[in-house]
C-alpha cells in the first residue's frame, strides 16, 4: 500500500464500462512549487462514490496500490507495459476550496505530459 498527499486538480465523471465495472479518475497535484506533478488515480466500482464530496482545490491523502500489465499489439507483436495507480481510500478536507482550476493559455501547450 502506498499513500500520496496533494491537492485535487480534477475529479472525473464515473464511466460505466459494463454492468459489473465502472471507474472514475482523480487527478492530484503534488504541490511542488517549481515542477508540480499531476498524478492520476483510478477508483473502481463501489470506490467511485468516495470521490463525491471532493472538488478541485481540496487537500487529500490517497491510499493506493500499484498494478501493472503486459499488452501485445496483435498487428505488430510489439509488447507494451501499462501501470495503474488503483486507489481504494481517500481522506482529506472535502469542500474547503470550491474554486475550479482554470487552464490559462500558458498552461495549455497541447503536450499530454
């Protein structure tokens, strides 16, 4: 089990994949002043409801496990590896900062990393 502390950057909508599987993403900033990192956590099934009270700006601690898997592209046989930060607990001060994060022109450079 791992823990990550930071500020909620974004709370995703719950995505229903099938009758038995749904997921929501939570993006948390580590609050580094010079080079902040935006870390994405996945909450699945009944854990998606844990995100309901949280909004951007809230300070949280996320408990999670690290999951990984291998995938082979059926067309090229190229092997790729994927990691998921699978969250199962969130604690913090929900509702303390209701302000939404606004993307400025300087921030939106089109680069996904």
